[in-house]
C-alpha cells in the first residue's frame, strides 16, 4: 500500500515526528493561554494588595508595578512569550533533524547484503570519531540519494535561526545577521533600526513549523516505499556518496 498519512501507511519515524509536532503546537497554545491568565491574575493581585496598604503621603501610586515585577521575579509577559517561542522553535528543529536521521535508519537496518565469504553486512549512516549521530551533511546527502531535498534555502534559514536561539540566545551580533533575520511582529511598533535580538511571535514560529512539516511530508514517501515495499536501498549510490559505512552482522 502506498504512502498515505490519513491511513497511517507511513514510516515509524514519521509517526513519531507527527506526534511530536502535534505536542509542540499544543505546548504553544496551552502555555500561552495559561500564562496570560496567570499574569493577569498576578497583576490584579498586586494592584489589590498595594491598594490595601497604600498611603498617599508616602507611596507612589504606580508602585504596584514594582510589586508585580517582584512577584514574577522580573520575567515580564513579553520575555516569557519570547522564551516560549524560542523553546518551541528549537524543539521543532530538533524533531525535524531526528526524523531525517531515524527515517534513514529505519530503511537501512531492514536490509542485509551477503558477501562472497558468507558474511552479511548492513549499511549504517557514517559517523566519525565519537559521534553518537551522523553530521547534518551525511543525513542531507543520504536523503538526496533517495530523491529528497531536505536542505532547501528555507530549511537552511530555519536551522540557522535555531542555531542563533541555541548558541547566542537570539542575539544578532552582525549587521548581516540583523538584516537576514529581521522580522516585524504583527502589531509591534515600527522600528527605525533592525532589532539586535531575533524577534519571535506565534505567527513566525507556526510558519516555521509548517515549513518543516512540508519537508517531512515530502521526504517520507520515498523512505516508506523502500521500508515497506519490495525495493532495496540504493546501496551503491549511498556508498559512492560517502554517507554510509558497512558493518558486519
């Protein structure tokens, strides 16, 4: 039976990715809903508590803002939202990368190849040194052998954005980076200069998730066709591409 997401004729790797993708989206929706309620309740309580002890001779009428600040340990709603969006972005790219590796492993570990001496071998994605997982270039090249383009300009952009969020906490250190990753959230005031930190909002994060999802859905049929069909993986092409190694079994 051919690949069909609705009927569940997909790779196991795709099933795992789809579950994770759904959880990330739910995490965003629920966390945003709950945090807004909690922040509003904390703000209201700070106002009420301050009003109950307010002395017009000594207190600033706006001091309830400081009470709120202290009660959220300085984590204001816009900072919370940024951290939430960054977390979802990083998790989504990790899920994408894991799918791309696991879908290949699912195919390669099914088949073995008899040798002239009677020994059987299997193909494995190439790893170097003490790597636990193959590098992105290996995964990209292996998928290319199967006819999948998983490293489009859009994917590169999203993975580079994840790198900034992971290793620089979104800080844009160069003018080129500020121009490349500039983004204006809907409803935000107009800026004169590009931001020095990656701007994130729900629309940007969900757009990135949708772009990654489209690549996953385009890639899985080729792997499913081999994992659950009658065709062998293109061993010679994979070996020539330098993205696999052989291991005895």
